[in-house]
C-alpha cells in the first residue's frame, strides 16, 4: 500500500522553511492556538507518571513492569506536581532530541515539565507522529542554540514553531496510516533483531569457552577456586582485575563553558560504546578542558567499560581504544599491565559479561551501577601471552561469519529506519497523500507501542536513562 501513495493535487507555499510547499487546503497556525499550558495541579488520586522518549508519558508502575527498571517515587508534596489528562502532550527535558511526549493516561507529572492541553481540532495520534518527525524536531532545535545534551525546552521555544492545521478527518487518516506502516516496518526490524540476538548468544558461548578453558582440550586442568569458573588449564593464573590494569576515571567538563568543547580530543560516553574499537566520539573537548579541569587523557591502549547506566541492565559494553581519548563519569578506562594484551583483555571481559552483570546494582536514583570495589576485585583466568595471541587469532577466524551476518543485519535495520524516517517526513510535510490508502487498511488491533519502541531504546544506550530518575518539586 505504501507504493500506492501519490502527491496531493495542488500545493501552496507554507511560509515555513521546515515545511516548504504544503497541500493547498492546509493552513498554518500559531502553535499556541492548538496547545495551551495546562495549569491544573495534581489531584489527590492522580497516578504518578513518567515522561520517556520511547514510551511517551505513562504510569510509573507500567514503565517498571514493561522494562524491569525501577523509578524513584516520592511520597511528599504530591500536590505540587502537574495534572495531566490522557492525550495531553508534555514538553520533556529531551524534547529537542525526540519530540514532545504524548500522555497515554491521566495522572500527575513533576512540576518542572510543561503540560500542553490540546484544542478540540487536534488529533493526538497525528500530532504524536508530527512531534516525532525529523522536520519538526529540526525546526524546534533551530529556535535556540541548544547544542549540548541536557538543555531544556520551554513553552516559548514551542510557540516559535508554527504548525500545520488540516481537517480532522485528514489528521485521523494520517495517524492511522502511520501507525499501520510503522507497525509493519517494526515487525521486520524486530525479526532481524531477534536473529542478531541469537548470533550474539552463539558468539558469547564461543568466546566464553575459549577465554576460560583455552584451545587445547587435552591440557591438564586445576580447580580455579572460583565457583562460576570451575577448572582452568593448570598453568594459567587467576588474578584480580585491579592487579591486571591501571584504572582511569572520567568526568564531564562544565557544559556552560564553551571553550571546553569543540576541540579535537574525543570525549567518550556510553552512547559511543557501540563498536568494538573507539577511534572517535560524538563529542570532543578542547585543550582548555584538559588544562583547566580534572578530566584525564587516556593516552595509551586501554579497554573502556561502562560502569553506570541502564544499558548495564542487559549487557556489559567494552571497547578498545588506541588513540588518546577522554571519558565521561559513566566509563572507566582499564590500561592493562604488560602480562595482558589489551585485545585479549577486551575479549575476556566480553566473554564473561554474564558473570560481570551479576555485580550490577540499582542505585538509589534507579540507575544501574557497577561499583568499583566489586569489579576491581573480580577474578579472571589469565593465560600466557602466547596463548592470548592464539586465542585472539582463533576467535577472529571462528567468529568471522557471525560478525559478517550481524553487520549485514544491522545495515538492513539502519536502512529500514532511514526509510521510516523519510516516509514519516514526507507524509507530515504533505509530499504524500495517504487519505485514500488509509480507507483500505485492514481493521486490526492497534500496534503494541511499548514493544515497538523498546527496541529503539535498547539500541541507543544514551536514551536508556530518559525516564525521570529523581524528583524535583
């Protein structure tokens, strides 16, 4: 049905750079005509809600049920929070990155958020897609110089971006079609993600066996003294991580000081830990940050590990870096001593990530943490340098087919996401008319929004902390 989409019959100039030409029957209005701030404070029986990029605004209890993550709750001054009605929209902290968030239920949210009450002309499904579309987010970002993570959006920024007002029946048709199309595309993405998960499980088992037992099945064994490890080759050592590597911690320079940013030195955060080797990062710091702050330069070959963040609920990310980098406070750099190669060290930590994840704790603010005293005292099996090289060579060959398959599937997922982004943008800006096609869509249950978007969250480590973890009154 997507192939049946065609342009509208007639267009006119919208006067808005982010929209360009729009269908002739569309109108452009001030956003405050369609959405006004809801001033009502929380009611005594209001559910406590959380604003998240992936799920929208939902009950805290539902978020915990769906994700397994804990949200900090408050018991005092609940009346200071803001009341939210279902189908309101909330201006959240990261709206410059992911659009405004639709409320799926009635309740209360913390007072630092702006709650938008929609006009009767608003179809919530249509505007949910519009506020998540790339053209709209780009227009929102252009209202101010918000170049750093964590900058807040306010109502005046929202009012600076005019909105299309189209007939309510057209809004409903667009919303219905995009729900259907996104559901079909997500099914394809989910299927590929499941195959990747199976391949990664196979890889994990192969790596675990090689780094804990070696390659020679006939070698004499000895008890390691570690319950999870069992027997190891007789000539191997068992060492604590803290005796094998020097540790360097990270920090974040003041984001309000512009001279600290935009330099050439990579500043690595968990969102960069998606590749096995780090050569660069999304953010860079300047020489001034290195001179004037306590941030450390990791100059030698090192293994980077994530020690704080919701990604630790499901995996233990590691990456090797050979170029000078700096790291944020959620990461530690482990610089191995001469008896341990950096490549084997990374393989070893990857191979035993299930055991390392058992050390993860939930901090008071609800975030997963790996305490230094727990991982530093964790014992590892250490073969000779020659065996380390042999194991690396074996795994390089043994895992080549799986790695190639995973890379291919990841590229296919990226292409599907790019296609989805383009499709939403074309429909939201009026380049494609879905009204007739929407009438021919099959009647079926609405897509499972939580399931569809959970995969997006898991693929983006930096977004896993989007849910509010602390309460501010």
